[in-house]
């Protein structure tokens, strides 16, 4: 099973909602401006009321009869109705009340409050606050991604303040009705729009198969049954590594978990070897807005494959470098996600995008993702969200030509994807081999998986290290090795520390991680390094200058041998 096919499962569905999140940013800014204008108007109304009250008092004082005549005048008024057109001060005040509302709140303000909610916590305003979260970070922060990924490449600017947003309100471009009438024409239309947007030219026609859930699962199963489609040895090694580091619960079957995600929540996929492109649609065959967004994403993969070439993670050097594979995948998925978002903002209406939040497929996909351990969630989502941010930066620096160049020379580490600057990793200290064990796997261990461990030690977000991103920035190289002795597993992490003065060092961070992930283990006195032991294993952390080595095994002897190098 290729890494991209697996990542496509839920990450695309989540990433497809980013357009709504970005839209929310835009709307929130506009609505904040309206609130400011309403507040200013309210202040003006308050001033007007004061001036009217003063004028009314002055008029009353000027027209009042002498004191001896007031009683007679009151008697005369009781015998006759006032004229209908009497412009007395009381009527003027009532008129203001009718226009401005009780307490001087203008009707415009009341209208906005009805839409936005008092204090921006109801109706449309509440929806936006729910999407954005505190400070506009809610959606991205859900997956540890911080500010809305790629927003800099989507916000309107220049002489056209609405930029790409025209389609949000009228769904210009490919309509749902046209899609139902002629899906092939829809694909051609979206294909032309994607090619124009991406500034690339199609070399060959692409056909899209629209399959319902049952047919999509069947086709995926056929692909996965092909020879070498699933690297079961690599999955077994990953299971041992993540279980030993307590990133996944003991007994987790990664193959079963990934297959379940594929069956339950795949939105679409592109097969580079054959050019096959599949999009899942409802049982009635209707092509929804979220499906058109999926089409745009997958068509960009096909377009890039024809013109730039998609990297093959099974070929060297990627096949031997897990971190470089993940970084390269971030380029491919970040590109397709940026294209998808820009296309969606122009051609998919606001209501269609908002309706995706309640779509049963989306709800099911999110529920399936929620059941996945945090490290695996982040591995699925990162190429789309972190990749989108990285590709957006390249686009702003040099346009699509700079993104094209990234296909030819992709970043070598996830540290560059996460933090924006190239990192030349150094070879960390060697790991020792525990006696009686056989090595079953070794590969690079990058800044991204290190960050994910820091975010949820023991797969518990409540145990997160403070400022995990700043801690992961200290990564300067890393390897992971896994050994087996029957059912027993021993693992080692060797990391190079490049933290600068005043920044969190990796030695301290790894010590804090062990304390949190293995909270049921007890730290023992040690002459050198740090040692922990529990009922089911032990860990030894050794730090020398810029080298940080962690050994974890079922006993203290094996953990010590790994850390000793």
C-alpha cells in the first residue's frame, strides 16, 4: 500500500473544508468591520438623543405659559384632542424610539446582532467563531497545525478585493445540475480550469470513474490484492516501533486499521501506474460540491504526473528514507490541496461548502479519524496541511514555477516542511544492538514524527509537552532502529541536537517525553544519563554534547545496551 494511497483516506476530506475555514477568516474580518461601524452609529445615536432631549427641554421652557395660566390651559386641553400633525417633543421622541429601538440601539444594529449574535456567539457569527476558534486557529489547531494552513495564498488582494471568492456566492463554474446531466463534460470543464489555474498543459485525456461506496471499496480491494501493494514487513516494523514508544496501544494492527480507513472514508484516489482516477459519490450517483472539490484535487495529481512526474516512494533513495518520503509527499499533496482550494473558492458555492460539514460521508470519515491514534492522525493529515503551508510559501516566492522545481528537487526532511528552512541533517550517534535480538528495521526519524510524539506522549493529548513545535525545531538528524526477539521488541532513537542558545534542548525534551509517555515507570538513580524501569520494560536516555540516544526494551539490560552504542 503506497503511503499516498493511505494518506488520501481521511486527510483529503478534512483538507477539503479548509476553503470554508479561509472563508470564515474573510467573513469574520468583514463582520468585525460592520460591528465597528454599528458601534460608531450607536454612539452617534446616543449623542443625537441627548441633543433631542436638550432641544425638547428648551422648547418646553420657551412655550410654557405663565404659572397662573397652566391650570386653565390644562383644562382646555382635556376638552379637545390635539391636532393630528402636532409636532410636539413627545412625538419626536417616539419617532426616534421607533427608528432607533429601545435604548438607542439602531435597527441596523439589531439586525446585525440577530445575524451575528450578541458578542459574536450566535447564528452566523457563532458559526464563524466555531470554525475559527480563539484567535482564528480552531480548525488548524484541531490537528496541531496552528493558523489556517495556506491562508496567505487564498486571501484576496490587489485591485480585485474579492479575488477568487466570486464562486462562493453563486457557485459559478461547474454546476451540480450540469454534473448530473453530463459527468464527462464536468470532468473536462474542471480539468481545463485546473490546468489554467496551475499553468500546466494536459498531455493526455483523463477519465474519471464515479463509483458508489460499495464499488469504491471493491476496486480498492482489487488494487490492494495486487503483488507488493502492501509492505507487510514495513508495517510490522512500524507497529513494533510505535507500540514500544507508546504512540499506539499494544496490539494495534496497522494494516487492519489502514484498510478500515480506506473502506470507510476514502473520497477518491489516483493511481500513477495506470492513470486510473476514481471519485466516490453517493448511491444515487449525484455529484455534490464536495465531490467536485475531490475531482479538482485528483485531477491535479494526474496533471502533475503527466507534466512533472510523481515521485515513487518505493524507489531509492525514498524507499530507504522515511523522513524524505514524507517530505516529498508533502510537496505532492500540498500542491494538489492548494490547487483544490483555489479552484473551490472560485467554483463551489458557499452553501455547498458549508453543507459538507453535515454530509454523512464527512461525518463518518471524521468519526473514523477520531478513533485513530494521534501519531497516525498526524501522519495522515500532515502532507495536506503542513504541505499546503510549505507549497504556499514557494508559490508566494516564485509562483507555480517554484512549485514545479520542488517536484524536481523536493525537500529532504520534514524539518524543512514544518519550519520552512532547509536542514542538512547530520549523522547521529550509533545505537548499540541488544544481545539476543535481531534487527528487523532501520530508517530515518524526522522532526515531524518527533513533534507528534511530543504532542501526545502515550497517545494522550493531555500529556503534551509545552511548546512541542519549539522543542522539535531542535532536530538536526535522526534514525530509528527496531530489534526483535520473538514477541519481545527493543527500539532505539538516535537524534542530533541543533538547538541554539536559549532554545529547548533535545536531551531535556526527550527526558520530559519519557516521563510523560511512561508515567507508570519509576526513574532510578544513575551515574550517567537517566534510567526508568516499570513492570513491562525499561528506558535509558544518554546525552553527550549534541547527541541524544534513547533505548527502550523489555528489560534494563537491553535498553542499556542500545543507549550505550
